[in-house]
C-alpha cells in the first residue's frame, strides 16, 4: 500500500516556490488539519480545561482528553498511560527525575547507547548514577554482545533510541526490551524519530516508558508524549507541583492525583494537544503502513543516489531494512555547514551539525555531518534536487 494522494498539498508551507524541505527529522512541517484544529480551538471554544463547568470549557476539556485518547490509540497505549509533556526532552526528564530519583542510586547503573540524542543522555547524567554505553559497530548497529555484558552487571534501566537521528538505525526494541527485562532492568525508548514514520505499538514493543515529540510528527511545537506502564506511573512521585496534579492540598502537604493528571501540573498546552490529536488523525488517515512504505521508497532511492556522489561518505546502516527516514553524509574536504548553506541557497533544506549527538560524532570521528530527512510529502524529485545541489556544492569546492 502506498500513499494515494500527493501529501505535499497538505502542508501550506510547501506551497512556496523553490522549497525542497528535507529537514523533517529536526522539525516536520505542520499538516493543514493540525492548523485548522488549533485555529478552531482559538476561534470557537478557547477555555481553560478540567475546571470550567460552562459549555465552552466542557468542549475544550473534551477536545483535550479526546486528543489523549487518539494519541494513546495511535501508539498502542491507553489514555491512563499517556501523559502530555512539552516535548520528548521533557518526557525523558520526567522519568529521570520522578522514577529515577526514587529508584536509582549513585551506585546503580543506567545503560545508554552511543547513538543517543543529548535528550537521552544529559537527564541521566543529571541523575548522577553510573552510566555505561552500548557501542555502535562500524555498520552503524548496536553491539548487542556488549549490551549483554552490560546487562550482566544488573542495570536499573536501559535508555535507547528507537531510531537514531544521525545514523537512521532502527534498533531492535522488542529484542532489547526482552533481554533487559530478563536481566531485571526497565526500558525507556526515545521514539522521536520513529513515531512519525513507522507503525509503533508501545505495548507490543515491551517498552516500560516510550517518549516522543509532536513537532516531528506533523503536529505543533510545544507538545510531547510520555507513555508509561500504569503500575510504574502509579508508584511515581510528581515531577512538577501546582494546579491540577493534586487531589487535596493541605497547609503543609498534599495528596496527588492519579496519573496522567499527576504529571500534568498547571495549564497545559491545550491547543497543541488538540493539534497533536489532529496530527495522529492525519497520519492514521494516510495509514501508517502506507506512510512507512512511502518512507522505504524515498529513503531507498535517496541512499541509492547518494552512494553515486563522488567523495561522499554515507553514515549508518547499508541495508534499508535497518534504516529509518533519513540519511546523514559527509564529504572529506567540505565542511557540512558549507554543504548545507550552498544547498540552502538552492532551496534545498538539510541540517548540518552534530545533531545533538556528540558522543556519536566522537565515535564516527567527525565533528559534524549533513543530514537529509524525509517525510510523507517528499518525492524522488526532491531527492534528485538534493543530488543536483550536491553536484553544485562539489563544483564550488572543485
Ligand atoms: C532521537 C531524538 N531524541 C530527542 C530529540 C529532542 O526532541 P525535542 O527537542 O522535541 O525534545 C530529537 C530531536 O532532535 C531526536 O531526534
């Protein structure tokens, strides 16, 4: 099954001339139904949720909680196990502060991987436990033999990206979770680069915590998601204190609400949650199998064409089956920022830098790379424009 309609028409930004957007891994463009859903909230029923009893407020509450239901179903979770956050970064920090400070001591071990985004590294450094990293092989895959050795040390948690934002590697989460659980560890998955592109079923994957971010999934900025196993969430203390997250406030102590409310203190990003609900409806309407197949087609074509560019090194797994919707690359003699800038002048938007993955950059032995990433609106023609642009880059530095 492939995408039946040309999805580019669904993204107002893309109507402008000479724009080839290949940076959806940084932030995706907003789909029109998302903009409309947020606009409707602002123009028709803006009100504070959970507190007001008048019809406008009831409508806003229903829209917010309805979005939670659809977001949960989209990822194979349940509403009671789905917390709205600001982004995936905040979702991971929530787990590290709340679950981490209760369950992980300074001598305990947290296992990360060398391909994590800083969002899945720094919160664990702040926790102050021991850290160990699963190395990345020369093929861009996780070294699962070393993973087993680390598991033998009895870690409390394994924190791993579902899809690497630099290598594109799709990690075998089911297998990682099964091995981690057998060793008595919990598993947190950073799904930022997975949820927008491939069908994700949090329960089937066996993740204890699964975090993702709305703005990469064609939704608005300012909204992220944490799915957590119910019994874990119930045992966790609040992350932030304030309105809505309590059941009773005494003068000197309080009782807290049940999850997910316990973890949603203060006025939440209501419009953004409603927008994210519209984003998952949009993706469900396209069909995640079709979205994934489209990604296979465009990413496969991009890899094939990038391999033909003289002097270009492609990072990440050679096999498409191990690769998500992106391709990072470098030229030996041309700085990635120069590559991105010259492409940018031609209307081709790619990301350059360390991609918030400095430990991985050190492993690759490069300070930075360029990254093209693909979305439902990208086509083979977009890839052709990238390749033509790279020819011009090479021409400038010839
Ligand atoms: C794998 C991965 N994790 C985490 C993040 C952080 O996302 P956010 O800034 O939305 O929290 C990103 C985004 O760049 C990412 O690619």
